[in-house]
C-alpha cells in the first residue's frame, strides 16, 4: 500500500465514479482502476460495489475510507511540519559553550542577531568543558559548540572564531619576572596551576609538553580562568593561558597582579572554534537551523562585531 493508492481510493469513494475520480487525480481511468484493484488485493477484500452508473463503498471500503482520511491528513501535516522547519518557522537549536569565552566573542549578541531573524526557533544553551561538549556534538546531543579546539576529528567540522597564543603567567617576584621569553623546556621544574583535565586549554598544554617529552608538576586544578589567575597571583604556581585572558586580567586594577612572560618559538597556538558534527554540510542538512546560525555567525564575524 502506498499513499497514492489511498488518494485514488478516497477520490473514487467521494466521487462515486471512477472516470470523475481519475479526472480529479489527473490520471487516466485505467490507471486509477488498476491502483484500486491492487489495493483491494492487498487488503484482501473488495472495497467497492461496481455498477454501470457509479461505484459504492462496501462495508470494508467504509472502514478503510475513515482510516485513509486520517492517514492522508497525517502525511500532509507531517509535510507542513517539515516545510516549516526548513523555512525556520519553527524548530530548535542547541548550543554548547565553555566558560570564560566572553573575552573573545559576544555570545548574547550573536544569539540576539539569530533570534531577531528567526524568532520561532527555540534556542537551548548549555555550559560544559571542551571534552564533554565535543562528545555531545559527535553524538548529536547538541547541534553546535564553542570551544578551544584541542584535537582534529573527521567527525567534527569547525569554523574558526579566534586565534591566540599561550603565554606564561606567574606571581610577581617570581624568578621569571623580567624575562622577555622562556622555552617550554625551562618550565619543567615549575609548579603549575592548571585547568581541569577535560578542558580544552589543559589538553592543548598537556600535548605541548608531551610533544617535547617533558613532565611537570600540577599543584591545583580549576575550572575557571579567573580563579586560576587568582591562584597564580597568590603564589600557588605558574600557568599557561591565552594572551587575551592575561591582558584582560592585567587591565583590572582591583585584582591581585600577575606577571607575564612570553614563550619562545615555536608558539603554542590556541584556537577558539564553532564545532558541529559531520563533514561539511552534514549538520546543516540534518538541522536547517544550524546552517542559518552559522550564516549569522559568519556575518557577525565579518562585520567585526565580536569582542
């Protein structure tokens, strides 16, 4: 049984005449008759009593007619619902983000721009660590995430948002104070204040030390960059953080001061991206709201509206 057979059957039932029903469905009469015969064979019962002047529904035909109307109406409603989502008249968009990214871009501004264009799309927002967000993007739990990119993956498509370099932050009066730059090797004996293991910046730093086969000591692990910088300022250790975070902290006169020292080349790059699932285009085709959101993201980025 297919939808066309049901539509042919309903037309014949309502017109009570195969010729008029065929004309209504814009097919030849023989085609409509064949379609209804096939439906009768599949149902295992005659659906019409045929006479030379008209056709009438059998008892089985009347039962099927009521069900057919429901099926056809359901299919039409499903088509309208899909069309509405494709036209972004409805739908949802789930977004994940890490903490402390406001130094690089204005998420409320971005969400506001999207909402102004598509007010009927429901936006869901969650905060988590980079590793957890990456897993959620991969398994489809969320549509898109803003995170520091710590690994390349064929399952993830990324759109660059910002790029930075990692620098050393240390307490005032530390032996590193006054030095213009230091090598990563020279930090092996230092005590570190670090981000938690599932955060993107921590994974970037761990991989940089692993690449030069150097181990290090971590005294404290935290989830927030401001807490990390406070602990560094209070003498608990040094840390590697994006330059933008360190400069934003240095501009605040009311917080404990920190020292800043650059890393010698090669620099450790820190990239903030918008990550979504699948090869390019896959996520957009799965949820049209993703394509619409990334279009807004690209425009806002091009217009220089990020912080």
